[in-house]
């Protein structure tokens, strides 16, 4: 994408600018992202992850073309220019099929990549860092790079089939766990410049061996490394600017590459801005925005119960918890707690596994009832002031109306604003 290539160019000219990538399939998060980008007069980079959206439907039930249509239809309804929407695919590779053999998983991955590119996704994260059932643990740089090059060839052939602007690629072997760490974290080791150079060299050699052109290699615009940024269930590992000086200086010498920072959720504005200045110019956010969605909805659930009473209320929170406990497949690999601690984890873990359940029919029905109840019976400002103080101020100042949808979008936008401000060139 020209806009991302331009960001790379600006960094090579010494100008700190960036772009944030919203990795979510929730319609309200997508709408909030587009609305914020419209107000900022910027591009909107929205990505689907391989576990959310794939040829088998993922946990959303959507294939790549369905996700594309979802985003573009929301954009059209809002009057957001579709040519300013950048669609990306995150963690595209064997991630969803690690229990299979490498041959089987790569066969599935080729279909995945082809479908994403043919659907118009222009930013492709080639992630082959995970071991399959018959692989060594961990994989070598050479194995990862060879598989990434194999998938890149599929992507290039798929792009030539459909035409349009050429895709850009992101690679890397030190890739944080999608959706946050499951173990208790205290510190993280920052990727060394030597390791970054080894990764780039392995991918360059693999691309040549696969017969990919130098022009294709020039569109590998970002490397995923570990900048010492992560979160577990209840803690955030903050970015330490001084710890990445050597790593930051290293990428300056790579003519067509910047860094892409994963797991930046819950970082402060200052940390995000430092990341951009240190050439981590693509900031990924996912659980952080759906965490904000859940915060707003839990506050609205409390308001609804106080205002209308339990009998008339939707009981959204109770419905969600019941659904999650009856369908543990999406959170069971991550939470080992029991009883009250489990109830807390299901709702408040920073990894936000609750995001997998918003499309469940019972939850959708409860959400609709909550929206109808509060939109038809607006709660008093005193309750909004108690449970949603920032939205209360926005309502009082005439920035938003007191509808459920506008309240939720405003709360999500608070998170997005930190990212957009951090990505502004030469922001202090």
C-alpha cells in the first residue's frame, strides 16, 4: 500500500510517523475505527487475524471476502471513502492448524493466503513462526523463512490474478502470542540486532530460492520483533525506550523496512509515541479495543439494572457469563482458575477472551434488549456520571447523544485516540 510505503520512506528521512492497525471483527469496533479515522482525515488500517477469519470461518464464521464486505459496508453507510480503507491479514500461516503435520498445515495456509489476497487484503503478515505437530520446537529461522517465502509466492500469484495495487508484507520469527501471553509475565528480553539481522537474511535468501523477484522483496516493509512489550491476564509490560536503542538503530540501515509492534494493547500514550519514534511505526491493537467495548457494556448493564430493575433488564452480563461457562472452548486453553477467580478472569483478563463470544445468539439478543431498553428509556445523567463519567461529559458538552451505540463508540475511541496521537509525525 502506498500509504504504508510512504511511512517507511518518511522514517528513512528521519521523520517519525506511524499508523495503527485495529485487529478486530466486532462491528462496533470497526465502526468506531472508521469514525475516528474520518474525523482525523486519515486512512483506516483494519486487520483480521487467521483465527477470526479463514476459509473455515474462524471463530467469527467469516471467510476473508465476508470480512471485507463487513468493513466496506460499514464504511459506505458512514460515508467513509472505501479507497482509504486498508485491509490487512494478521498471523497468516499455520497458526490455526498447529495440531496438523507441517505439510497439511501449509496446504491449508496456502488456501488461506490466496483467499485473503483475492479478497483485496493488501497488508499481509506472513507468520510461520509456530511449530506444527511433526516440527521441532522452536523452529529455526531457515524453516520459518522458507515457509514464509512459499506463502509469499502464493500471495504474489493471487495478486496477479486479481490485479490492483500490489500487497505489502510483514515477516518475523520473534512473534508475540496472538491475543496476549497466557503465562505470568514480569520481564521480556528485547530482540537483539544480530537476531533481527539473521531473520532478515534468512527471509531474503528464502525469497531468492523461491524465485521471488527483488521488487517483491522491496515490498517486505516490516519486521516483527520483540521490543519488550506484552501483557498477561492482569499486568502490562511497559515499553522501555532505552532498552531498544541498538535494535532501533539497526533498522535504520534497512532501506525498505520498519518494525511492526504487536501486543501494544494497554501501553500508555508516551510508550506508544516512543515506539513510533523508535521505528516501530506500525502499532497493532486488538484486545485493547474489545476490552473497552466490554467496559462500556458492563457499565451500561449496571445502569440498566439500577434504572429499570432486574426483571425488565436484559441481564447482558449474566447472559455472557453463562454462555462462556457453557461453551468453554475459546477460553479453556488460557484460564486455569476456578470459582470466583475464574469468573473474574472470564470478564477482566487483559487477554479479553470474552471477545470470542459477542456474536453468540443469546448474547446478541441480550445486547439488543439492553440497547432498546436504554434508548427508549434514557437513564438520568446522575447514573451516567457515576458509571460512565467520560461519556457523561461528552453528552453534557453535546459531543455525543445518550444512546447505547454512541456511548460505546465514544469509549472505544478513547483508546483509538491514544494511538492516532502517538502516530502523528514529530508528536511530542
